[in-house]
């Protein structure tokens, strides 16, 4: 069958005539042979084919690593041409000498007396033929050298034109494959009754002229298989609450008002993107400036997506009350892993925040924490987050770099997460790992994580290391596997960590050291388990319960809050056409503000540069890095509703329309 890949692992079936081919869980083929002998022949043939494919892939990888540049090729050709010119001169010189010697021999009287001998006559005939042939070769060689030297510049120009054409064709091919994939997905969803654009990433997003790819970390929903929901109480203890009670749960708003939190958002509409209009808008534009429709987004801002790292904030509360530094490191390692829990499902792109955009999430009364985030920089894009709890403080600023490798895209996060326990002053930091998006051009998108997270407590020097193992078709290990350990300040192992970044993490206390990383441990205890997804989550962008509540309208928030972003609100309310129009207007509005700001900087100097409203840049004493720290002024301004310092980033276009309508 064409659907069976010879590289997939083989394993025996339930009886002697069955065998199974699997790629790790996504596809499984159960095959049955006529007899045990035929089954063994099949397995032997497939194993040989798998080995050949493996060797062929290694050869292809080696060939890909050895790439000859056009410059080196031109240099080598020029050297060969010079060598050929020298050889031509030598052939010409020795050929003329040979012809003169033959002529002298032919004119000699002694040779004329021997011409009657048939062998001598044959020798004279062959010599004359060689003389004619060598003369023709010398003439042809001279003509080629002259022609090559004359057309060398033309070949150079043709090669440069070919390179530019290849780059253009490659760019067009990427656009074509992305658009074709979106169109096929839309057709399939219209046939099946599903929404268009699902699972498609807009690689060349036009938000604010950026061609960066944002892949924020997210989590799963909090509904469990028993019909209820897992949710932490104010003390950080996990409790199971029936779904009916969650729907009726009333919590206090920002000013003590009681209201319900929604647990779902409107389903995605069956709104097909007009791909021909997209292609028309692509003509003559840079790839980074192509406006992508909101069909490829999810109705949430990256600031809100960043706040989703707090879905399992109860792990932070447990870490703050743990009996030892090493035990706290176990919980923090689990939290760091949990932030990647549903990146395999959430492949749609969040809205890029506008400069000055903010987002608050006050869950003090039900979850015990409140957070605030702001887009503090645009070039490069930087988002700052601060979370406050009665027992701990968490802050983090996020930026990233990306590299497009042709078949996949790699995203490298920049920034350090900080966690401080208020009662002890213990200060922990950790990093994020590389995210890789595969099958960017052709095939089904899938996401993998790789690298190592290092969690460090800076007071004592104790550390935890968690390694994310990259997925491999040839490995028999569990996909998305993570392993690691917690080490004392002296470097001795205290806990062993294992799990998968999309499902669960557990730890086991080390009872005896062995060779390498094979430690003797007690029974493993589960620290974190991913909450099951919501029912029919694919209709709501695979949102979790927390994600569904983040964009819920709320009174009293800042005018720059992500909840007030009109294009995002229109998309959530299933109005894709107006959302696309508003998205373009907001982007153009920010470009206009940036041009005005650049003019002021040129005229007034650095004092006219944009300054964030709620964060300030400071040098971190622990890491020695510059980091954005929260000024704690936002919540005071919210109490008095003093929003004068907030920039106008959403409503400018609407106010202009109202003024034009009144006139």
C-alpha cells in the first residue's frame, strides 16, 4: 500500500500470521499473511527496505550538507579554462615541431629511396593523417578557448539571473502550497460540516510588518473524564468540581461584583476564506507584508496566550510550601513542562499584540493569583508578564528568534522565568526550549519540543535539569518524552524526573546512585497530569477552560486591554469579514503612529522614544540580564479608573468615522 512507510517500526501481531506496522500512534496497519512462512518473508523484506531507506536518508543528508556554491563553481571553471589554454599552447608548440620534423624526413633522399617499401609507404600515409588531425585539433582547441573567454561574462550574468529566478520560484511555491493547503482544508471542512482554516498556520503574517512566527505555550482544558472539572482552590489544592457547579460558579470581579465565568466561546463559523483575493493581494509585495486573514488565527492575543502558563499555577503554590529546595524544584520542573501541554493541538496563531497593548487577569478570589501583561517593545517584539500571589511572585518577559530550514521552522525563545517565594526569599529561574514546526510547506503540521530546561535556585545553588527528547521515526521510545533529575547544591542526585510534555510528569526520590543516569529510586509519584480536553474542543480552537474565560468582556479594565481589541472580538463573534477589515486598519494605524514617532525622534532625539506605561527595564541582580519589571501602578490606576496614560491603539479609526459621519 502507498500509505505504508518502510521506515515505520514493525512488531508481531496477536498470532503467528499477523504483524503490525506503526509510526508511533498516528497510523497503525494490521496485516495478516497466509502462513507463518509468508509472514516471516514479509517482515524480512520490510526490514530490508527499512534499512535501505535509512541508508538512503543518511546519504541524502550527507549530500545536503555538501553544497557547492556558484562562486566556487565559477572559480573552478575559470582555473580549468586557464589550464586548457596552457595545454593548447603546448600542443600547438610540439605539434608544429613534429610537423617540421616529418617534412624534413619526407624531403630526405634516403627516405625517397625507401618509399617503394609498402611498410614505409603506410607509415608515411599515417603520419600525414596524424598531421592533418593534430592541426584540426589545435585549431578547434584554440577556437574553444577564445569562445569560452569571450562568453565567460555572459555565463556569469546568466548564472546570477538563474539564482534570482530560483529564489522567486521558491517564494511563489511556498505561497502556493500554503494557500492550496488552506483551500483543501476549507473544502474538506465544508463537506464534513467543520470550520475552515483549522490547523493552518499563517507563516507570513502581516501583523505590524513582522515576519516572525509566534508559537506561544498553552495548556489543555480542565474537564475530567468523570463529568467534572479539575481546578485548584485558593490554597493551591486540586479539587474535582462537577460541571454543573462550574457553570454556576460565581466569582468576584475586579471591584467585588459577582459574575459567572464562561466555559466556552462561540464555535468557529463555516466561513471560507477567499483565497483568490489573498493571492491578488500578494502580487508585488514582500512575503513579510502579505496580509493573512483572521481565518488562520485564533481569537486570542499573545498576551493572553502567555497568561495561559498559569493554568497549572497550583504547582507554584505547592513549590512555595514544599519541605525542601529539591522538592520545590520538582514542582517547578513540572510547571515548566506543563506550559507545552497542548502545543500539538493549538497550531493556530494568536494575534500579535499592538505596541502598548495590555491584558489583566484577576483571579484572586477563585485561583488566588492575578496577572498583568504588556507589549513593551515592537522591534524586537517583547511581551512582559507579572503574576502576584499571596505566597509567591512570578515574572517573565518573552521574545524569540526563528529560523526557517525549508521543511521546518524552529522557534528559539528568549527570556528567563523568575519565581520568588515570599516567606523564604528563595529565587528560582528557568528557561524555555526550542519549538519546531514540521511540514511547513507540504504535509500535515506537527509540533515538537527539544532542548533542556535548567531550573536553578540561586540562594543555595540547587538545580533541576529536564531534557526534551526530539521525536524520531526510528526510536522505540515514547514520543514527546522528557527525562531529568533534581540535584543538591553539591551536585548529587536527589530526585529522578520522567514523563511526557503533553500528558504528565512524575518524580521518584533517589535511594542509591548507579552508573550514569540509571539511579535507584523509590516509587514514582505523579506531580502533574494534563486536564482532559473539553468536549468538541476542535470547534472552539482547542481552547481550555481558562483560555475560554480570558477574552470574556469585562468592565473596568484598561482601554488598551486585549479584550477591547475590535478585530479579535469580531472574529470571536464569527464575523470574519469585518474582522479582516478591522485587522488591516489597526495594523495600518500602528504603522502611522510609528512613522510619527520616528519623525519626532529624528527631530527631538532619544527622549521621544516610546516608553512602556506599566513596566520599566532594570538590570536583574541574579542573572545579570536586563529585564522588564512591573511598576505595581496598574492596580492603583484601576481603582480610580485613571487611564490618562494609556495610548489610543484601538478606537482611533472608529472615532474618526464618527466625526466624518457627523460632518
